[in-house]
C-alpha cells in the first residue's frame, strides 16, 4: 500500500472501502457482496479473473435481501 503512482489514491480508496463496509454491515447486507483488490493497469488478465470470480460469487449469493424487503 502507498505505492500507487497517483500518490494517495489507494489509501483514500481503502478508507472509503472500510466506511462502506461498515455501512453495508449496518444495513444488514452480506459483506461478501463487497470486494477490494489492488490491480495494476498492466494486469488486465488478473483484473478479468477477479471480475469473473466476484461475478460468480454474487450470482451464488442470489438477490440482495435488502432489495426484496423494499
């Protein structure tokens, strides 16, 4: 962490992710619906794999209970 060439963007992103995680938890949404990964712009294959994995994870979880309750 801290090695982002955009200075402190990755640090800000992690703080925002932590706050989002807290909010999502308070709303009763499964935290498995959130994911933060560090991927370089040179890692297109890795980015695609992460996106595929996360998409499958979300499909496995099914519809959000929050949406159904609304």
